[in-house]
C-alpha cells in the first residue's frame, strides 16, 4: 500500500496535497483497494463551498459505494472530469491521475492539522 510522505491524510481515507492555498483531494490507496474496481464517481460542482469534513463526492465500485469528504473547508475550484468516463483512474493512480477535486482552502492551518504519512500508516498499517 502506497502512502506518499509529502501528503496529508484524514481518518476517512482522503489525501490532500497543498500548493499555494489550493488543496488537491483524492482517496488513498488503502481506500481504493478496499473498494476494488471503481465504476462510478459523483463529484461536487465547481463553486460548491464546504465547511470541512462534509460529504463532497461519492465513489462506487462493484462492491460498495463510499462517501468522500472535503477534509478541509474551502471552495471547489476544479474537478477531475476524466473520472466521469474513466473512474478506474483512481484504482490505477490514486495519488496522481485519480485525484477528485481541488479546493481553494479557507484556512491552511486546517491542512496542517491533518495526519502525516507516518500517523496514517499507524492507524492503517500496510497489509
């Protein structure tokens, strides 16, 4: 299970990459492997504002559906439209081409309060 060191993580298996006040959000390798083959992704609309830890998207697989949360407060400024036709990008590249949406972060310290890679691995040890 991959857990890149340069990202931030939530207990609900979202990852965040922060650059110049913009948070790119996706689901972790652990989450995509538990769901198995993803078949559908419902993304938020650009312009939607989340207060943090609110349901923002849904990913569905042959096994189950799972909510994806906005791990920090902010406004959606971009979504990964490639996932509409190829949701399996999340399975193939959860930390790259499989990103879900980008938020203009309200407070960058919210990201700093998330778990680092080591803390995430302590809670969810690699199999």
